[in-house]
C-alpha cells in the first residue's frame, strides 16, 4: 500500500483553529464516503500550532488527478472545500489555489 504525506497551514487564529478541529471531529458522511471512493483506505491529520500534516494510505490505482476529478463533480465535497478555505491558507511555495502540498520523504528507518 502506498503512503503519501501532505502539509497545509491553517489561518493562525486560535478560534478558527478550534472551529476547524470541531468540523473534523464530525466530518460530513458524504465527504468521508468520497475519500473512500477515491481509493484512500486510511487517513490521519495531525496539527502543531497552525501547521497540519496528513498521512494517507491508498489502494492500488489511486491517483490525485482522479480524486480531483471526483471531487469537482461532487457537490457536497465542493461545499466542504469552500467552507474549509475559511480556515486554511496556502503553504509557502504552494501553487495558486493549491491547498495540501505533497511532502518529500527524506528519511526512513
């Protein structure tokens, strides 16, 4: 199983960060299903201050392009993503409109 690690920054506001965490304690069922339908079999998000780190394990055949197409066609996912932009901000060096950025693995033991 392939693993990806991605990073994203939140707006550095304690109230907004707390609200973001509340949303993630009760992610909409449609959004959870879209994650599974895309071939993501396990996902974790960690936070330090306003920096997030996501770990994803994906099934054979998963692609970010296919997931992006599926998300674009899913009204519930689009509502969720628009809502989440209230709390998120692009990482330094991210492309225009890019949220989560893929991290490079530099060490493994």
